[in-house]
C-alpha cells in the first residue's frame, strides 16, 4: 500500500462510524500532532507534508510522529559518543589490564580478538539494529515476540542492580577527587590517626624489605617473614580504615559514612541534571564526558612511559606466555570480558539505538564503537602497568606483587603509585576525574534505560510530558537504595552485587535474545527488516554469527562460568553461605522474569489448542515494526482488509470524492469538500 494520499486509492470505507470520525477530526495543530479518528480509522498528518491515510493496523490509537514525541539524537556523533561512554567504563581500566597480565600477556590478545570478532561485534550489532528498527526501549522491542517480553524485564532488573552499585563506585571516586585537592595526598604517609603500626610508606622507606627486617630485632627467618607480610601501605589503610571504615563482616552494617553518603548524593544529582531533559541534555554532555577521559589517559600514558621501570611493567603486561593459550580459563576470561565490557544484554544498547533515525547506519556504528572499546582497554593497560612498573622498581619488588584489579587497583595500588610522582595531587586529580567521567558515561545510559522503558511502556501523552519527573523519581529511588552501600559493610555488598547481579544472568538473557530473533521471529524476517532499514542486508559473516557462532559462544561462556565458579572472597574475608545465597537470588531475579512472563502471556493468549496458543503468543504483535508511518513499507504497510464482521462495506476509493488533507508549503491545511 502506497504511503500518503496515494494510499487512499486502494480502499473506500463506507461506514457511518468512520465518516463521523473523519468529520470529527480537528485540524488544529495538525502540523505537530496526529489526529485520532476513533477505533476504526486514523488520519495521520505529519509536518509540512501532511498525509491522509486510513489505518486498521493499530485500531485503538493514532500513529503519531514518534520521533517528535520521543526525540532523536541531535546528530549521529551524539549517539556514537554516548555509546562509547556507555561501553567504555571502569572495567576497561581496572579489569582488562589485570586479566591480560594474568592470562598470558600478549598471548591473551589472540583469544580476546577472536571473541570480539565472532561474539562481541555481532551481538553489539544485533542489539543496535533491534532497538533502531522498532524505535523502542528494551521492553517495547519485544513486540517482535510478545511471549519473550520477560527478556526485557530481565534487562531492566540487571540495569537496576548495576545502576545502584555503579554509582556508588562513582561516589567513591568523587571522594578521592575531593581528597586530592590538597598539597599532600592524605594516603602518602603513615602519620595519620587512622594508621596502624604495620603501616610503611614507600616514601619514608625506599627499601621496604630492608626497613621491615632490622637484624637486631629479628630472631629468625620466620619472624622476618611474618613482619614482612604484615606490612600495609598508607593507601590501603586510608581505603580500609578511613574511607570505608570497614566492619569485620557483611552482616555488620555499622554506621552510615556521612562523607560517602554526601558523595553518593552528589553523584545522583549530577546524573539527574545531565538526564533531566533526556537525550537532549545527555547528548550534549557526552561531548565532554566521553572524550576527556582519553585526554587524561594520554597525559597519564606519556607521564608513565617516561618513568624509570615503566618498561618492566609494560613487559609484564604484554610478554606472551604461549602455553597459556591452550588453557580453557584464558578463553573463558576473554569471552567474559568482551561480553561485559561492551554492555550487551543490559538494555542500554537497545535504548540508545532507539533514538537513532530509522535509516542510520548502525552496522558501521557497531563496528566503530566495539573497536574503540577494545582499543581503549589495551591502551589503558599501558597506562596502568607503566605506573605499576615504576612502583615495583622503586620498591625493589616484582610487578606481580603490586598488580591488582577492581577497587584494589583504582583505590589502593594506583593511588599509592601516584604518591611517588612529582606534583602527586595533580596526577591524582586527573586520574580520579577520569574514573568519574567513565563511570558517569555508563550511569547515564543505565538510568536512561530505566526511564525509557517505563515511558515507552505507559506510552501516553501524560507521561511523555512528565518524563523529567520520571527521571527524578528513579534517581531518588536509586539514591535511597544505595544508602546501605555507604555503611561500614557497604564494600562487601558492592562486591556481592558486582559478582552476581551481572554475571551468568547476562549470558542467559543474551542467548535467549539471539535464539528468539533468529529462530522464533525468523532470521529471514530479521534480515529483511535490516535491509529495509539500512538499504542492504547484514553481511554474510554476521548472518552466520547470529544464527550459529555467537549463540554457541554465549552458551560455552555460561558453561565456563558454572565450571569455574568459586566462592566469593574479599582479600582474606570469606563470604558466608547466606550472603552467597542472596547473590544467587539477585542473579535469578532477572532470569526468572523470562519464564514467568512467558507463562503469564501464554495464559492470556487466545487459541483453541496448545499449539495454537503457543503460535499466537510468539508471533509478532500487530504494532511491531517501524514506529513512523513513512517507514512502514512492504509487509508493514497499513492495510484495512475487508471484513464482513465489522459491518463495513469496502469499495475502491474514488479520488474525486476523497476527503484528503491538502498542505501547501506556506498555506494552512485545508480539506477538499467531498462526501464519503
């Protein structure tokens, strides 16, 4: 069916309800809004090229200019920068370099790039194309197969968990940033009230091994070894005894740390202000938040590689250990890192892509963003290990003794290394400012994912006009839910959420998404959708990956995670069994949405037999497809099939008797006098 006035030539609807609906439609403001003409017909008027059409595909609502309601990115750079800021997060700095070092250095890059090629980029492209085609968030896109809408709810649960603890990490980075606004970093020396007798500063004692083993005080080698092992750095004691004031158990919450609570409040305020007007404000903020971390990384890189001992650290980072490449754990770590660092199955990629213009080349974007993310991880490794090599050289130790990952790298090892540099507060400010921006880039997308899902799900004019209040409400809820993480047991809960909330649940969600799109909806249908959107079908390589290779790799990752599962620990602390049970419940809470919603939808679906109900519950809903009328071509073109049950008489439409909205370039909209 042709679009616009030409489409009226196909059918003439001779019914009183439709005629009255057409007469009742007000043309005021038709340049901005669609005119809803009742349950049986709809006139759509969009912009200067207002078009009239009778539509029966969406019987209870008018098809409106979706882009005007939801908004679009100001330009494609905003989308790319936002996606880069989302994918490039704290894990690129504090997880990848350590994994690379631990799993064979340069040899680890081989399985890493293989996993990027066959799993990372294909799944990334699938999620971008999925959201862009439907112009819906992670809930609305499941009109493709309504029975699997639970996958979208699972993404919402995962994003909620991650958003709560991720902003807590950002708030700690804020605190370290504020603490760096001084002439001497507070974790430089051991003369502070929170320090213990075991504290030894690298500046007070250049050769720690000798300083902690005075011969006059040592009776034997065993005593010397015990004393050496008791050494703690001032940065570690600052982290444990001042910033966190850690309790001795995950169940001992103790007191809320006011300084962390204040920084958490600041973090959520910043996130809300940047998302207050949705992508219209966040799309401008990312010009800074997504690019400035690279400026800081480059400054720290050139400073690091010029230090004595930097080459030693870089050698530890990249020297290949070819025997490692045959270990299954190395390949599992490579696949897991790709999966988590790109942000697949969080719902954020689908959400960000839903604000793209329909014909945007998301294939190009997926390749560019994925490669940028991987290159950033490798680049950050040079920054981290050049400084750690310098620190190891200063201490006369092996790099392996100072290499850390996670919070231990960001808030203990690296800050201690920075105290050895001239003008240490300056480098500390730059480093933690970089962490803040990286964390905020991810947090923006996490919050926008929740807001978009809720707004799209309700979908009426009232909530669209109050989207800022929805954002505020979710931000306030996130702040309140994050308060327990500011307690003395907060770090235990933060690591528990990090280990379980976004672990195997992401793998299951992603695997089911691939299977649903490729095998329930049908790969040929999806390839045709992409061709309609991009002008060309997905390359053969991606077709093979989507259908076979990527789901197989994801399934193998799941098996690897199960086989390699180890009980969670933090330093010497062993988590109790009840805490691990809570962790598993957090992981299951997102996965359980999938079967529960499937059973619910199957129950309410019409059908005489089990197979008929199953077929009806998995087939695409009537409103699946491009959001804008102008893009609903081919099999998505709106039609009104003749149906005697509707009491409507369908006749070919006489153009001379049509009531067609006429719009001139400068004239007001007018109707030709006619009678239907």
